[in-house]
C-alpha cells in the first residue's frame, strides 16, 4: 500500500542531509546521509566508461566516464519539496588521464539536461617530472557561485635554491583568495625554508603568516614549520634534498 508523503518538509530532521552527488553515490540505494530520511529507491542508474591502456606496460593512459540516474517513479521522500518533478538527475562526466609519466589531467562536469546548462565543472593539469619539480594549473566553476583559477609550483631556481608558490584567484569576485611564496635552500645535511602566506578568512578579512625554518639532516627542525602549508597549497610538493657525496669504499684510494 502506498503511503502519501504530505508536508514531508515539515517532518523532524535532526541529522539527515542530501548525499553529495558523485559517481559512487549514484549507485547507492539511499540518497541521504543520516537516519531521519531513507530515500525510496525505485530508480535505475546508467553509466558508460571507456579506458585507454598502454600496450607496452599496461598503464591506464585515459579514462572517460558518463552517468545518469533515472527514477521509475517520482521520489516521495525529500528533505524539502522539490522545485520540479523531473524523473532524471543531472548528468555526470569525468576525465582522468596520465598523458605521460610526468603529466596528468583530471576533469569533472555536471550537466543539467532539464535546463540545458552546465551546473559545475573543474579541470586540473599537473606536471611532476621528478622530486622538487611540480607545476599545477586548475580551474573551478559553479553556476552563480564561483569561478576560480588556481596556480601553484615548486621549481629549481639556481644551484641549490628552489622556489615555491601558489596563487588562487576568484574571477567572480575579482579577489585574491590565497597567495603563497617562498624560497628553499637544500644542502647535503641541512636546509632552510622561508615562506610567506596570505589567505582570505572572511569577506573583508585576511590572515597573513611568515615561516622561517632550519632543518638539520632530518633530525631537528628549528623555527615555524611551513611544510603543512606547502603540502596543502602545492600538490606534489616534496621535500627535496641534495644527495650527499658518496662515501669512499674501504680499501680504495
């Protein structure tokens, strides 16, 4: 017997929320997180995945996937009364690929077929040929919410000097969200790092920090530690160390 769900948006809700709309969630029975809502699961999810595999070593070079969920009956369990009665969800698409050993491309897109527009997408390109070298470029877009470009890098400058930096800018708000710049000097048994960081914490507020650290042969670190900030801000950041000269073999001159 079907039970009508009237005034369902007024039912008590203490810990339930809509589950994030992702590829994995599209194959889940429940559309909600928490215990106060259990979604009706009269639905079908269709997905198509294609992969390109390198013939020489079996490495996955490219993966493309697209998926959409269809409701066989209009969902009757919701947190709020839906604005439309469509029996299909947005279309999700994803692109993942390691173009070369050092170059990786990732992208995701969410398309609304009912309104014929893109809801959100993001694209990132990462170049990481070896430790101490990383270049990252990304763009994120959400309709009527955000449009952001994100650039970061770690790269040798001269000799044992490396530079690090990040610039995250909101095109929608014409505002710098985060800026980071620093220098590293790496010797055989010690390293010094100087990093300055500034990021937005509220609409008109910013937080600025300066880090200066001396590291002695991986044993002792003196000063404020910038490593967490560097790893969070610069994908593929690595603590690069100059190799120590090889010790002479006993008996050889």
